[in-house]
C-alpha cells in the first residue's frame, strides 16, 4: 500500500502521525511551500513538513499542484491512496483519478455544513452547538464528495476556535484510524451530501474581523471567540485598532438602556470593559491596544482607561 499524505498546518500533523503509528506505508508527503514568518520574515517550513522530516519521509512542495509537472510527479509515485487534511490547495481531477482507493479528505466540520477553508471559525462565529470531523471522498467541487465517516463534538461555552482546532485535529486522527481498515477492505458505503443543507465557510477576510456593535451581545461574543486565537477581532479606539481577544458570555440585562449608541463604553474597571451593543451589553475581558501585547483588562486598567461614554468603532 503506497500512501501519499497531503497537509500543511498543525491540524494535519496528528493525522500523519496516526498513519505512521498504525504502520501504513506513507511514501511521500505533499505540503505547501515554505513561507516567510515573523518580523524578520524567516523562511519557515510547514508543521507537516517538519513532522515528515522527523520520520525521513520525502516531501514535495509544489506551488501549484494542478500544474502539469506537479501532476506528473504524483503520477510517477503511483499512489494507492491519497489522504489529505487541510492541505490548502484543490486537487485537480487528474490527481483525484490516480489512486486505486481514491483520495480522501479529513474535513473539520459536519458536512455539508461549513464547506471551505475556515469551517471551525464559522461554526463558532455562528453560535453552533456542535461541530465535528467528516472523512469524505474528494471530488472536483469544494468539499462536495460523498461522506465516508464522521464524528461530532460539542462546542462548549469555554471553547475558542483555537481550542477546537486542537480537539478536532485529534478527533480527525482517531477517526482516520477507525475508518481506514473498512475503507481498504471495501466495507464502506459512502453517503452523498444533501446539497440543500450546504453552508460555505470561506477564508476569513480582514473585514470579517471588524466588530459591528449594532449586532447583539451574544452574536459579538461568538464572533470574538470565533476569531481567537487567529486572526483576532478588532474595533477602533481613538482612531487606532483595538484588538479584542475575549469577552464574557452575555447574561440577560435587567436595565433598560434604550437610546444608547452601540459601541458606547458604559464602564471600565478590573472586571472588564462594558460596551453597549445592538441588544444588551458585552463585557470585554482581554484586549490588545495598538502597539501593545495582548492583556487582560484587569492589567490594562492599572495604567490606562477608556472613559465611560467613549464610542468604540469609529476609525
């Protein structure tokens, strides 16, 4: 059995490890090219490349997998199965048709919900009660292939997108271990996705990170934790970007504050920064002023204040 593994970020590493732990013959790893990172723009390998090199597995890093020379490289490797997890490129039909057992993908959502590049972010931002992992056969469309297996996980109030990345990466690796024996033995009956239930989750754009204070406190709470730990939600304070990393889950307010402009700071103390929204108040508990590190509001107020009456969100 000749398996090619395709993946890029930390999310994919446990799945590669699972294949190796189970004794599968991973002959090649395909990942994204090294990218410059940090202030010094140091060329940095992907987490999957680092893991592959630990095990002496050859690594390919095509800029565009769909180009003819890249496809030919994969063809010459004669894969029996291709396993992908957050690879970051769409596989062309010329590659999908190569393996005897097909190409399968470990996707971090309960398909057909949240197809696309940011399924975990969008599930949290929309206030879903659960998410999960689906293993599917890959097709030409974006995450449209027939479903092989899936596992669901609750989204707890304490969960952020960063926390769920870790939980789902482990759940995906475990699901892969349990799925492959049946798949290779021909015991799988894949299930087509219901197109009527499809929801797309495109990659997060800069404009998606901006907090809209006219939304409800509950929506904003989900939005903030959905963008933690990357890339982070933000607003504006005195014309500068103010990142918001954490807030308290809103409680029902007993005080009528009709007429207060959304984004208005109601109070600022060690407890947090209380901000009026389109429906209810939201307590911000961790922020990052421009040019500063992220900090708890209890730390921020020791050296600065955002006076009550300040309106956040004006660039």
